[in-house]
């Protein structure tokens, strides 16, 4: 299954004022129950400038934590840069 994208999912959770930590725990529980292979897509938002508003900074930090938690569970992590895959974790 392809999940595209975790960044939009997180944005929606933040704007709905959901408990983001609880939502991420629910997501992780759902991922653990998956019967087949999963491909999860997320944006890396921490490479740019620091947002000038509290919500932007909260989003950037939460996205970084979400990406870390998902990457920790993943067998393979690939960072795409300029259309080129850079394998961060797992087999190339």
C-alpha cells in the first residue's frame, strides 16, 4: 500500500487541534497491523529556514519527530534529492 503523504496527514491533524502524539501512536499501531508491504511518503521540512510563526515551528518540529519515528520502524528509508534516491537505511 502507498500512503502519500504523511506531511499532509500531520498538517490536517495540527489544524484540527488533535493530540498529535496520540494520533502518531494510532498511526504506528495501524502500521504494525499492516498485512503487506507499505510505502510511506513524507516531506523533509527541516532543511529550510526556521518558520517565523509558532504554528509553523510546531509543524516543522512535529514533522521531524514523525519522520524519525516512522524511519525507526522502517526496514528501508530513502531520501529523494533532485530526483535521485539516497538510501539512508536498509538495502539499496
